[in-house]
C-alpha cells in the first residue's frame, strides 16, 4: 500500500505546484480508497503546508493580501463545522459528499464559461466559510477558493500566489484542529515523512512544467480525470460497507 500512497502524493503535489491548487482534490479521494478519510485529510494538509511554504518563498510579491486575509478569517468560522462533520458523520456519507463536490467543481471548470464576476472582496467570506467547512471535514479547501479566484478574474500568476497566501495559514489552522481532535496521528506523520522527498521533487518539477506546458489543456485533462475519480468514489460510498 505504501507505493500507491507515495505515488498519489507525488502526483497531487505536482498538480498543486504547477497550477496553484488541486492537490487535495486528487490526494484525498484517491487516498480514501486505501485509508480512512480521517487519515487522508490531515496527510493532505501536511503536504499542502509544505507546498505553500516553498511557493510563497518564490512568489510572495504577487499575493493579493486583502483577499487572502478575508478568506482565511472566514475559514476560521467554517472549520469547526467541518471537524464536527468528520467526527459525527458516517464515512460513506462523507465519501458521497466529497464525490459530489469533486464532480460538481470539475464539471463547472470543464464548462469553461464565466457566468458572473466579483469586483471586490465583499463576498469573500462566503467562499472562505465554505472552504473552512470542506477543509475541516475533508482537507480540501480548494473548490470554493478556485471559484472565487475565477470570479475575481485574477491572472494565473496572482491566482497561484494568492492561493498559497491563503493555504499556508489556513492549513496550519486546520492541522492544529486535527491535532486537538486527535486526528494528527503517528500514522499520518509517518506517511508524510516517507512521502516528503517525492513531495519536494514534485514541487520543483511542477514549477518547471508550468513554464513549458499548455496549462489550459492540462487543466482540462485534470478535471476530466477528477470527474472519473469522483464517480468511482461515489460508487464506493454507495456500495461499500460503513467505516
């Protein structure tokens, strides 16, 4: 089981480093096939912190600080609800909700149509709150944030940098919540340390890929793959035993 886990974390980090988001959308659902969501979520958060530290060191000048601050503050409100859901909800229901979020988000992204726009940060709290709930429950803050960045019309450079400005404090807060509720376990730390060399390599490879590849086409392939993963995860949730 170790090799598949390391491979998933490498791939997820590669995607996050290349595009600024997406590692939890890949890591958590795929890891959920091999371990409880309560283990996969904090593991994904540890990887997120690592990627954010390196990315901020490289691109801190392009962060929209005001947007990042509003998103982080509103995440604090949603986080406790997400942690409560992770502890109280049936594992099959958690997987089903996660699958539907992935399919809905990736389907929205594949449509490629900008139906609305936001000119300021007044509604940032809505997206930050949703990110907090998803982050606490599943370790995947990304979908509401990506939608917000798209609605704000950020350039790819500012998009990636601002998301890292959000992910670092938000992930640290989320990890603290996992620690306080007993979800940051020795198993999580052991998996993270074993994956760390591959994660660091993927961070730099992802940055190189970003400079050389057609990012739009690659993102389309990623979202198409995520729709398949979400559908498989939903099937597992419906047909599998409770856990």
